[in-house]
């Protein structure tokens, strides 16, 4: 919980934008009680579970229940700061992409379509930022 607060402050400094921070300890515990990684689908021991922001805070994600999921430490490290949908599409785990979208849909009280659009918008935001950085670097 403390790590996500620290990450939120760092992302706010980086982006210059305030980040919604409504995550509670109960929501963190509930999310980490999942025995399955949201990305690879493998069962993970409690000691290997980590909390991941589906849309990274530095790319416009919030520190809220509908933007977190349980991931194994390996997937979390591999995903790094990619939006979840991009990470899953790159990893060829389309079944897991469907499950992630379903989870975002349920936790956010959204339709599957709305959840997919939200994740796609997150990916667009990510690539727009990368393009801006590349343009600035080439000036």
C-alpha cells in the first residue's frame, strides 16, 4: 500500500497531473487474495503475488480498485510500465487478455466494450507520450 502511494507521488511529479488515489487496504488485500496471475494465468504462491496497476499511473492510470490486479512478480516485472492490454497482446495470451478485460469490466461496473475502450485509450495515451518524447529528443 505504501509502495503505491510512493509510486503515485512519483507519477504526479513526472506527469504534473494529480492522480486519483482511492485505494483502500481492504481492496488491496482482496486483490492479492487471488491465487492466479492476471497476465499469465498461472497459480502463484502468496509470497510471489504483487499488485499491479493495469494502466500505469505514469501513463494516466489511477490508484483505484478498478485499476489494480494481482500479478506474479515475473509478469509484473516484464510488463514494467506498459498498459496491460499491450503487454498481453504482445505476450500472445489472448485468453488472459479477455479475462483481464472482464475483470476491469466487473470491478468498474462497465460493459466489456467500455472496459476494452478504456484499456485501448490507455494504450493510445502511452504511444502518444512515447511519440512526444521521441519528437522532443529529435529537436
